[in-house]
C-alpha cells in the first residue's frame, strides 16, 4: 500500500513539540493532505551535540518518506562488530557481530548519525510536505472540546467549543480538530490529560552525551592502536557504562555515558552546552585509557533517567487529544530505541489518519493507534531498561553471569560458533527490527476498519463509505456482528 495516501477527509492538526516525534508525525500527516501546525518551545532546531541510532525499524519509515538519500549523505552505517570492554580490567569481555544478512532481512539499513542532522532532515521534510513549524511558542494548557456551561478550571462557565484547544503563554488560544502531544517526558499535553499530578521515580542514573572530532581522538596513540573508534563500542563497569560510535561518515565519534551520581552543578537538558572537563566526566571512568575519550570532548548535555509510571490512556475522553512517542511512554535518554518509539508511533498514527472520512471517524482511529502501539512501546521500554541495567551491574552473580554470556559471543568470533548464544541474541533483535509501522496500521485497517465500513453500509445503504464498491469477502455470520460493538 502507498503511504503517501491522501485522506478522504482533511483535518486541522496541532502538534505540540517539534523534536523527532513531532516532526515525524507532521511528515506523515502532511503527506496525507492534513493541515499541520507544529508548536515548538525552543528557538531553533536540535540539540547541539550528541548522536542518535537509527535501527532498521526506524530507517524503513524514513526511507518510505523519501529520506534515504539524506541518510546516506549524513549518517554512518553500522558495520563489522561491536567490541565490549571491561572498565575495571581493560580486557575484552565480548564481541557482537552485526550480521549483514540479518540486517538486510530486516528490510533496511542500520544508521548512526548526529542528532542535529536528523532533526534538520525531519524539519525540511515536514515543511516540504506542507506542515507549518512555529518556534518560540510556549504551550501552557491543552483543553478538550467544551460543552455549554463547562469550564476547564471548574469556575467560570465557558462558551461551547466543539474542538480541542491549546492556550499559549501570551494568552492566545488555538483550536484544531486534533491536538497531538509530542513534547517528551515533561509533556504539557500529558499533564493536561491527567487528573492527578504524576511524579517520576528518580533512579539516580544520569546520562551524558556529546561528540568529539575523530581526528582529535586518533591523535592519541593508545586509542588509535586499539582501534577503539572503528565501530560501535561498549565499555561496562560497576554502576557506570558508556558507549561510543562513529557518526557523520566517520568524521565524529558520539559518546553516551551512563553513571550513578548526584546531579551535576550544571543546567540539565539537551540545549545547554557544558564543559566535559568541568563535570569531571573522566573521573567517573575507572580505566585511564578510556577516560581520555572524555577529556577530548569539548561539551556535553545531560539528563537524569526518570522512571515514569505507565499512564492509563493516551488520549482524552473525546479522543481528540492524543499522545505520541515519549510523551506517552518516556524511555531512557539516549537509548537505542527512544527514536524507534517516536518514529514508529508517528508512522502508525499518520497511516491510520489517512483513512479518516469525517470527524466522527477520529475516535475509532485514535483507539486503534493506542491498541497497536501500547504493547510494542512497552516492549521497547523494557528492552532498553534491561540493556542499561546489564551494562552497569556491580560485582555479584548477575555480573558474573553476564560476563559468561559475553565470553560465549567472543568465542563465536574466534570461530567457535555457539548456536544458543546467537539464537538468543538475534531472536530479539529480529523481532524488533522486522517491525513495519506502516504494515501494522494497514493490517489493522484491513482486519477491522474495512469490516466496520462494510457493517455500516449494511446497516444503512444510504451512508457513503469509501468502500461501498469494494467486493469484501465477508461471511453471513460476520455480517451479524453488533454494530455498536464495532463502533467501540
């Protein structure tokens, strides 16, 4: 099926948040012909430093949107294998082979790139598709459609409003057919949906990210001799770990450091640039040769890893205010699949909305979106939690068991293939990479959306549906399904 399908009914959409989730959603919706406005609080694109990983399940979406050439031009490919080192002893713990046939079978390539480059690519694609991206806009409150005599504050009755709205800091009120919250873990939209304020659990883990020119790293004889920057690399230690990988066609090296420590005496967030030396990041690394990497990084950004509780609903009662990406389920900062959650959700949502035929159709499609995405998002969240925990095990039986698994993978590299080790590893990766967000949405429509259209046409032959002339192979028993049930 084509994923540039024009929707039979055009919607007016406001997206709160102009990062990966917001711009990805804007691309998909604008390509379907919907009017899209993106409201972004910051004054410009992107966080200034750091890298991001685009596994095949993400890349196939971007390629479908026509962005393959830009990815080739700006990103680095995952190739070869990943060495996994011990931060305490400096020895090689394990090796992860990036099997090219497995990546090819997933349907797309695995890229690594500068975050700001991805942001620029998505922004340009969204604008080209017809979306309007507005910077320096601070959204204070999101309100559902109002009936006469009701109020969002519970005090002064308001005039009836048939559409959801957003209140800006300057007092401006904007309305749309749908308001989408794509504003991350501190989502204003999510807060507006919840009756009670929800506080996350502070895990104690802080994530620092930055990058360094590859040329500067290779000036160090030790780093050059051990070939530490040739591919995606992991270093594991007690309550700390860091990973690095080449970006920008191997001209830069991105690093992410995970460490349990008190809040640094510096502003938190992706926008502020802080000196790596002032944060004494090299002091958190046990082996001296690896600490040199951070001594060469000019500036970093950082965020705390907060464990947010799952929320019951990703939309309001009207199904006209919806959460996308990490506003619905925040992941660990800088994790591999934080981008997966955002881009996959955007692709599913925009594909479903390409079928919309009137305003009354929206609730069905919004509920379908949540049904499709909730389990998948939670699965990716748990994968990332377990992945980070395993890289930071303190001394004990868990770390011993992990290291034995690493040794099995290392033996496989030396020609002693271990079916059990690789089947367990690649089994999960294939499940993640093979996912196609467009197919997930289209499959739901074929199974349930078309059935609903058919049922409505049987109930009332005068109702115009886009599938009236389709020959749908449907049994007499299925024709008797209760229409009210289908509507829900």
